[in-house]
């Protein structure tokens, strides 16, 4: 396991399949597409997660309880979530896109950015590149994923070999934001291309909802009478910063087309997998927690893990009657200690346990960070990383205060004349600089 440099690309194609999980269900059960349907939430099975367009027309929305949704639409078809299946299908999508470009950045389930710098020499202009990506996605019919452990082969598991759900929407432009907005404006199975130099004119007509806004910021912008990105970009940048701080500066630059974030491709690491099949399905949380710790211990002893700390962990569970359960966590401080890896996973197990008894449990280490001599010899790396994280947070907070108030409000207390009899001479205040 060697560390490889990240690949970057200034121009990107955004590949987006809305309602990806629901489309996966429709791909393996076509009868769902003909009637109103919804997926239950993996975290709270009493609420809805994704809702089909037919169900939305009757007033059903994500987040409603099952009783509320049935009251609005008695014919609603409810599906139990199968997150392991969705993750497998999404991995197939990434694999298909890697045949076109080595620079791939996954944003969320169903949305991927493909770096296109240099591809014009192979395929031609942006229109030809987009056509090649569409062909790759439409023709993605890959065999089942192979792991280090055998997977159940009953009829329910066989359903997971379904092809990539369609239709896909594509957008091409400079940077992630422009390509994403273009994809959101594309029709199913088609693409929108924003030519270089036309980013500002294209963005000016788009609604504020395409920005990465929290509800409070969106409400404040609407109260100011702003409806489109052009309205926001017409304001002075410093005025927006004074109202919304550093986040406002980023929002203004995105709206004006002045900020083009590049695509950063990362090597997909070969995961370290440890799995356990139960002789009889297990529903007891205490037993599942103990099995989880044993699997983490087994994965830590894998030869490929030597010299590396774990940063990203995923737990997959195959449940009775073909359902599944999936949780994933990214550790703030990479570690090789079983307890620190298991802690957030146990919390997720308590907060949103599997809806049914578990037949098979698997732990995957999918992200790694290089080990250090301090970690291996003295185990000091975790505390050093924690101190560095607190210092970064303090520095960002000080910068935010200075941007909002236009002057420094944080100070250090230092000793000047500790021997003085006058208290005011013993200490002094200086501006805080992290």
C-alpha cells in the first residue's frame, strides 16, 4: 500500500442520477415504477427517505412518517432500504466512469464528478466527452463485486447484480459547481454543456437553491429580495461578507462564477475486509457489538494494515429476508486502536440499529493514513493530532471574528514584569495570532 499523489482537473462533467437508491429498487423490481412509491429511512424506519415523483404529486414528501404518507396516498408502495445494494451499484458506476477518466470524485450517492482535462485529445470536444460518459454509464453491466469473503448466493442476494439505474443527467463546465448546476438543468438522458467563458452568464439565471445553503441563510437571502444567482452576484462582495462572514464570500464567488473548485481524484484503496456469518440470525445489540469488536481486531491484524492507521470504516450487515444495513464513519484522528475505531460504530448501532436480525456482519477499512514513528513506538500521534485540530479550529474562529467585526477581539495574556508590585504591570494583552 503506497501513497499516490492526487490527480486534479479544472474542467469536469457531473454525472447525476436523482433518487439513486429508489432507482436501484425500480431497476430490480420494475413494477415499482408504475405506482407511487417511497423508500423508508435506514436510520428511522418510521419515516420516509426517498419519494417517487408519482408520490410527490399526492403531497408525500421525504421525512414524513409512514402514517402521514399513507393518509395522503393510500396506494403508496413502501420499500425497505437495502443500503448495501445501493453502495454496490454506486461502486459499479464509479468503475464504469474510471474507464473514461482516472480523475473521479464521488460527491454523494448518485452524484459523481469526472475530471476531463486532457480527454479532448482522446475523444474530442466537450460534447464528445459527454457522449462518451453517457455511453459508459448506459452500458455498465458489470459482474457482482468480489470481496475477500464469500457472499450469500440466495435468490435475494442475486437481485444485487442489477445494472446501473437510469436515466442519468450530465453537466459539463469549469469546476465542480458549474458542472453540477448544468447537470441539475439537464433532462434525463441528456447533457448541458457550459462553454468556457460563459459561466457567469449561465449562472446568473439560476435560482439560489443550487447554492450549498443552510435553511437559515437561504431564508435571509430571500428576505433581502434575492431570487437568482445573478441577484446575489450584483451585490458588492464585501457587503455579502459583512452579513454572512467567510461562508458569504464563498457563496458570492460561486454565484459570480469567480470560484472554480477543481476535481480531486483519489485512488480507490483496496479495502481490508473481515466478515462473520452467524449460524442463526442475531438481533441482540450486545452480541452485535462484541462481534463488531472482534471483526475490527481481526482486520487490524491484516498484513496490509501494517504501518497504516485507519481513517474510514464501513460496517455492512445482511439481514433476514434480503434486507441490509450499512453505516460508515470517517475518523477525525486516524488510529490503529480497536476501541477508538469501534466507539463511533457502536454509537451508530445504538442510535439506528438494524431493523431485522443480522445473518452476516462485515467490517471494511476503506481509508488509511500513513503511520508515524511516534504512533508505533509511543502512541503520541493521537494527542498531537488533537492539539493540532484544536489550534486549527481556534484560528478559524479568530479569522471569522475579525472578518465580521473588522478588528481583533481575541488577545493573549502574557507576563511582562511578574516581579512588579503593581498588578497592572505584571501582565499585558497582545492580539491573538494562532
